[in-house]
C-alpha cells in the first residue's frame, strides 16, 4: 500500500476546495460544444484554458494537439523514480449542446452551486471528472513530500467525444509513441449511485450495419403481381425474425465465437449491487424485461453480446391502404460486443448470414459503419485492484464492480497502445448527463480528488 497519509490528503483537498471549484466554474463557462460549428472557437478556447491550467498545476509538458476537427490537450509529468510505471489519463473537454429553453433552471454555461451540487453543462460529463486530477496530483505531492508523481503521468483530453470522436483513432495512432503507457485511466464514467462507490471494469464494443433490399424497379400492384414476384419487405421481415432464436440468443453462426464468459465471481459481485428491476424498468419506460435466457438483467446489458433492430421500413406507410409490393425495404441493425469478439469477424459473419437468406430477384446492399472494440480488464489485474484500493481509501467503504453497456473511445486506446483500460469516475445517474440541469455532487467530486491522490502511489506499488 502507498504511504500517502489519508488524513493529509483529505486536509489538503479541503484547504484548496474553494479555489478548485472556482477554477472549475471558470472552465464550465466556456461553451465548448463540439457538435455546433458556431462554437468551434469556444472548443479551442477550452483547450487553451486547460493547457494553461495544467501548466499552472505543475505539468512540465503541456501541448495542444491539432486534428482535422477540434483540438486535444496533452500533458506529461515524468516521475523522478527510475522504472516508474507510465499512466495515461483520458477524458474530454467538449460538451453537449445546452440552452436555457431546453428546461434548465439557470443558464447552462453560468455554473451555480445549490445544495452541495454544482450545476452547469460539463460539470460531470466530463470537465469535472477531468479537472479533479489537477487537485489530486497536487494533494498526492503535498501528502508524500514528493516533487514529482510516483508514476510517469500523462493526460490526453480530446475535444470531439460528444461528436463521436471522428478523429480520435487517427490521433492515437499518429501519437502512439508519445501516448505509450502501462495502463490507461478513463475518467469519463460513473458509479452505481451516491451511496455505492464502484469501479467499472469494461465496456462493450459496437458494430452497426444497414441492409437495403430492392425488388421491383418501382412499387407494383399487389393484385397483378402479388404471390408471383419476391417482396423485399417480406424478405426483410423474415431476415429480422431469424436474428434471434427462441432463447433470445443471436442466431448468426459464429457470433459467440471467442466470447469471454462471465465467471461465477463476477456474477456474484454483480448480484451484490442494490439493483431494483422495477425501478430500472420505470427508467427505461418499458413494461417487461427480455433477452438471452439464463442471464440477469445486469448481465445482459453489461456482459453479453446483443443484436438490436434500430430502425425498419419499406413500402407505403401513409393513411389508409395502398395495395402495392414495395420496391425496397431497409433495416438498421446494431451489435453490442463483449471481450473476445472481433468486430471484423462479426461483420463478416453478419454479412454471410444475411446474404444466405436473400432470395434470387432481390438485390441487396449491406453497409457497415466503423466499429468499436470492446474492452475488459480482469478483476484480478493488479492495476484494477490498485484503483479499487485507492477509491476505498477515499470513500472509506467496500468498492463494488460494474461494467458499462455502451461503447466509447477507450477501446481505441486499448487497441492502439496495447495497455489495459481502467475506469475511474465519481458521477452518478442523477447527474443528468446530456440533459437539462446537469450537475455534479461536490462531495463525490472531492472524493475523486482524494482517490487520484492515493492512486498514483497505489499504481506505482502494484506495477513495479
């Protein structure tokens, strides 16, 4: 265990709380909305602000990295310890669009503190969670008497995450030598809830495709031609119906090849979480659960691969009837992937499966979007255990484990750098990411500061 005195970290954090929150509020006032071209200058101003603040924090290297889109920020603080492990922290400085008329109680870019919470766009996603690293590293140094971190610390804060990170993979590949690390820490995530601190161990990947079927050259009369020519809408309906078997498993041959199965220990840890299925259903606006037989709801959304129909259409859909055989039909599919699955192999399997079910006389086009790989760090990985210990010291309680059902650019870092990805976040579901009145709980934000203050020593010990 690191020799960082817990009380010294807490004292330092509290002493610098006011300035830390003032600085964060200043950053939140910059409307760095990457999705809106009119805010391009603000996104750049956000990057420049962060670069200057990291230099003020003590990072001897701070750089703005250009991309064909919005700029990213890179910072580096080498350790004086020979052989210190290299840690890369990832986050993003761009934010979602926000306007008062969306339902905000106050101006989304004029942060306010009410009832122990800071409200403002980016407070939780992701400026607050990036910024706690600045006070955390200073608390780490103050509590240990060090002049450099116990690890060789790097930060990469991108500016296009809220726009789908279109240039992130290329940036990571281009700068791979500078980004090289023994472990990656992603601070763009959250915990189970305010009273249940958790560490995320992985995210699912994603493959998406669009299947377009074309039959007759135009819509034709179903009385004159029905039953005698192939109907692309019928072919599409049969295709979609064949996507799953009666047990809710994806019926594409080879789909489950290589899947990393849940261990009994992981299933037991998931079961420890205070999950209420009725509450979860109300949040989803759904009236029943469904999915692969033999797995709980959390296991289905975190640790099992899926296939979903995201959109489907073809033929006449206006009022009344129009008795035609449609000339075309279209379906959009997405596949959430788990550790052990290769997106390219999944794409090949889906293409082969679909083409084998399309009859003669129906032309087709199957188009795949760029895929995202899944990432997963085993529970017994020493770096993951170091994160759990650091968080446990900050929160003073047992740390549980979760996964994320969605996908993100973290997998690109794992893929390009070949380093395990760990998730450290303090946001909670009530923070309202992407919605009106986004906020961050100040008590949890400061626990994030304390966690990072402990983390660098814990990782240095664990990875030596």
